[in-house]
C-alpha cells in the first residue's frame, strides 16, 4: 500500500505541484480582490480629498489677501465656484471643503 502511494506521488509530482501552485494563485487573487483593491480605492479617495483641501486652503488664503478684515468671508461663493471649476466636483463637496478651510483659518 505504501509503495503504491510513493509510486503515485513519484509519477505525478509535477501535476500535484501544479495543482498546489494553482491553489496558491487562487488564494492570492482572492486576498487581493477582497482586501487590497478596496484599500487602494480608499487611498486614492483620501489623496484626492487632501488635494481638494489644499486647493480650498489656497483659495481662502487668496481671498484673505484680496479682502482684508472679515470682508473676505462674503466672497466664499466665488471660492466655491472656483474649486468646482478647478476640480470638477459637486457643489456640496466644494462647499464643505471651503467651509472646512475657513474653520481651520478661524480656529
């Protein structure tokens, strides 16, 4: 019995190794699809959000320089329109970015 198992393994070791590597490949692809791809998507969105925040900061800094005192706060609609133009994002996202930038400046 043992000799037949050893003989079978000896004759089919290449095909068995191929099957093991196929299983490893399937496991790695499952892991990548389940964990790695969502992580990369989140990281891309996080970088995009940081980019939008930096643009909002630059726009509010520019408004502060152009309009001294608290008058620059009246020009926030212009900043929202500009960030929509630059980034191509929706109005509510641009509005939140500008408001967050203002709160960082006032805080």
